[in-house]
C-alpha cells in the first residue's frame, strides 16, 4: 500500500508535512488547489461529498436551476491532484495541544490546519423560528424552499377559501441583503411571469411578495444610490418593501412585526443574518457577535501560527485596514493566501500579511436587473445583470456546469421558463 493510500484510509500523513483543510467551500478548495505541487500531503475534510456554489442557491430555491448545476463532487474536482486525500467526515473539535482534528470517527494529525467551514443563517436567539422560516445555505434548504413556494401555488389553486388563498399567495422574505433581494426578485419573476398561464382558478399575477428589512434601506453594503436603484427595480417587479420593520415572531400562519402589524403568509424565507460555524469553540479563540473567529492579518487565531481561518469563518482586518467581507472572492483569496503562507513557512520564510483585493460587489434583482459596485464606477439595470451573470458562471466549478447554466439562462431569458419546478420531499 502506498503512502497516499495509507493517508486516504486513516488520515495519517506519509512523512511529509501534513496539511489538513476543514471545509470544501471556496476558501478550502482554493487552499487545496494552491498546494497541488507542494511537497506536502493534504487531507480535505468535509461532511458532504460536494462543493456548493452558494451564490446561486436562490436559483434552486425558485426553480431556476437544479442542484446538480451548482454543485460538483469534491473528489472529481481534485481527482487530478496526487497529494490530496478526501474524507467525508463531520468535524467535532480541534485538539491544538496534540495538533489533531477530531471528527466523529477519528483523529487526524496535522502540521498545518486551514479552517474554512463557512456560516449558517442566524435567528438572533430565536432558533424556534427556523421551522417556519428556513434560511438558504444548503441544497436541502433550497429544495425545501422550492417545495414550499410551488406547493403554496398548488394549494391556492385547490382552496375554496378566499382568505386562505390570499395567505397562500403571500410570500415574505426577511432581510434586505443580497440574498433577500435576489430571493424576492426571483419569486416575483416566477409568480408574475413564469407560471402566469399555468393555473385555472388562481391568478399568479396577484401574488404578494413582501421584503421585510429592519434597517432603513436594502443592500447596505452598496452605495446609497445603488440601494435606491435596487428598491425601484424590485418595485417594478411587484415586490413590496417594508423598511425599518423588525420581525418579533414567526409561526405557521405568518409573522408579527415590531410595529404591531401582522402578515398572514404560508411561506417565510429567512435571509436576515448569518452565524459562523463552531470553529471559535473548537479553537477556544475569541469570536465576534456572528461567531467568526477573530484572526490577525496573517489569518491566525491568537497563539496558533500553524492554523489559518478563512472565508466566512474568519473576522479579519487586512494589512491595509480593510474589513474583509464574507463573499466568495474574499474566501478564495484567503484560501490561496493560507496555502502560500504554508509554503513560505516550509522554507523558513516569513509570509506577508493578507491584503484583500476587492473585485466588486454584485446583486441581481430579476431576469434582467441587477446592481454592481466596482468602487470607481457602478452599474445598474441590464448591463449590471449581464456582468453579474457572467461573473457567476465564471466562478462555477467545471466547464460542464458553466455550459449547462449558460444554456439554461439563455433558454429562460427567451421563453420565461424555469425547468426545475419539481415538488419533492416533505409531506404535502
């Protein structure tokens, strides 16, 4: 049995420095790929067997794409990399003293550790709301939201009660960040254009889509004029904005708001906040309010120069004093930086601090509307939508995925069709 086969079997290194990467998201995969020619053994650990392109999850949730179009098996992605082993395991802790990653079934020794376990949605201490208002971080959540959205139309078609029909045809998205804006626009497009002729007893054009935001404007990470443009574009799609309105409770019949009002709805989608993985607890390291590990400009948690925390798991201010945002390009840059730092340390060289390069901020609002912020210039409307589309297709893993998504989008643009309108899972 070869050294690599031994490593694949039990996670032990072959004698060369051993790099363990937790999480096969953008940061973890970027680190793994950057180490493909390095004189190290790499073990990539993830509790799932696929890499997910999270920015397009909302397309799955609104029946625009199927899950297989935005996800690829991890083993296929790294199949040409000879120094890597992949383990499908759930990590439950990190033993810094013994330099071991603890999973539900084994301990994996490491010389260097890269943690990129991402984030999940947060309910600000009201986790009981999750059953009524699912978030959008996983494929299972996307297909569940799709099921709820499509099932609401089917139930409305069959209902004889007008008030119940109105409740079923009311959709609430909580949170005015990019995910909330994209979800609200996609639901409006689905209801008002795509399925407009599919039903006989209801008129999908009468569907109400309400976006609830606790702040004074949507897309707060964008310049104010782009935020205002996005609000106008949503209004054109038929989305109602309720600003400066916090949610106080969620239940099976709808949501209650801080102003004392209530919205009766059968479908609530949560896009109001994120919470990082338990990495801070694993490392016994200080974390911010969102659970992200506080790291220095070298991406190290305090007192652990052989550990790097990347992506949504890290709260970092870079060498230029820039607070690094939780976006895919930043995660990829951090993963690549961690790999380069490991190579430098192996040569007894001191790595330079991490510097984030901002390639722009984009959010789509519908079939041909978006906003884009590139710092020196901004875009809005159709041109921003084209930019958003090509940027996201470029980041998809694998030529096959890019081609399929591109062809699907062209077909959807011409025909207004959404080909993944399947109600699966759960109880109807």
